[in-house]
C-alpha cells in the first residue's frame, strides 16, 4: 500500500509499505478520508513522546472495514467507521473510569494501549489496522468525511463535558477559531448557550466570519481591541462569561480566557497540548473569582459516539470546515497549504482512493 511516512523527525515521503493485516481483536480498514491537524506537525518535528520512526501518521480519518480479526464481534465487512485515536489498556485505574486518554500504560503495546497515528501507525495511508475498540460504525446518513471528524468533534464535545456542559441560557466564549473552535461554536449552541462569543486575531478574519455563519452571536478580533477582557464583559452585561473554552494554544490566550470568566465561572484550557508554554496569571483572579479551571486533552471512551450523533442530527456541520479535497499523493501540497494557511485552509481532506 501507499502511505505517508515520516522516516525521521523533519522528513516525510509517500512510500510503498507492506499491507497491514487484522490481528486478533483488530479491524483492517480501507481509508477513505483522512486529514491533517496541527498535532501532526509536532509528530513531524519529533516533539511528541512515544513516536517511533519511521512512522505513519494520521489520527483523523474514516473508512470501510475490509477484514475482521479473530475475537471481534459487532462489525461487518463494508461497515463505514470513524476512528477514536485513543485506545486505553483497559486495565489501569484511569481506563476503569473510561478515561482512555489518560491511560497509565501509555505507549506500552503489550499492555493493550494504542494511540493511533502516534504510538501505532495511523490513517494517512491506503489501509490501517486498528483495535476494534477504536472503531465506531457511522450512522447511515454520515459518510467517511464525517468519520474523519469522529475524534475531532469528540475532542470539542469533551471540553464542554469537562466543565459540566452548558446550562440553558449561559453565555459562552470560544477562544481560537480553528477547526476545534468552530466545532465548539456549534456544540455550545446545540447545548443551549444563549450567547456565543468567538475570539480570534487578524489572521483569523475569515474564520471569524465563518463562526458567525455557524452560530456565533459575536466575534472579537483581538488585533482591533485594546481591552479584550472589557470587550467580553461589555457583551455579557458586565459580568463575564459563564463558560470560556480555549482552543488557541498560547499562554496569552489561556491568561485572557481566565480573565474573561465571570466570578464563579468555568474555564476549560484545551489548546496547549505540548510542553513549553508558561502561564503567568494573578492567582487571586482564580482564587477570589472562585473559578473552576479545567485542563482538557483528547477525549475518553465513548465521547466520539455522541459526537457522531451530533453530526447525524445536523447539530454539528463539518462541511464548511473542509476547505479542500486532494488525493493522498498530493500530501506535500496539502501539508504546505494547511500549515501556511493558504486559500483559507481549515481542514484538507485527503482521499487515498
């Protein structure tokens, strides 16, 4: 088969590699739609622990089952599936709680852990073999492009669930209008937010406009605002937001997110998934503000199934986020287009077939 391969940090190519097979407890899936996200750049640079090179990346993808391994039930050849990237060992305390994203045996294949596209080969390839526990059969109305968003919508949904969801009528701020932020706009609306405010920069101007189309009531361009905290308070009756969800990934975005919350409010920091960023914040803002501040990474077992239902019901529309379609052989062009933000790229869907 053909696959994108990172031979070592800082290099990639399209190469012919041996076809994988469906081992015990596994499914072999023909990849129909696969995409790139910012985390793939960390893998490419060698900044993600647990990756062994040469490596086949890809953790946002969907396809059709072509082979079923022994010991697997509930699937049929031809089923369309979306894939959840985290597969926990199933036996540690965190996995017992369903928190596969926090598995205490991360990276230990012998214990049953797999992080698809990170510690095991991923879906930027024609075929991918995965633990059956990672696969979710797509509702009939969804296609494999939706399958490629199964995990991504799950990540955005989990950020809300970390903070207890949204109570009807709450005012919600989304910081960072990337793919996750734009999904979060729709989820906030679906969960009952009365006002959704999206915060971005000059570089995000097209994405801020899209946020309005997807349900945001207000957008704030920080490049044009002297005091973003005051701007949020002006839009929330002077109180601040009930819930702030941050997907920007910078220390400054995290600091501003904390300051945008009302007293007794909730803040979810979900953007900074790699080390190196330091948060400088007056602790009294959290303590005296009686804030609930949550970290959120990936998504635990089962969230992706609810993500698929949101797409099935039309509450989350992923189509406006897919700005390009390309064959897998054009990965180099897709890579440059995505990371250089050419042609207003948000998600580039690659199709191996």
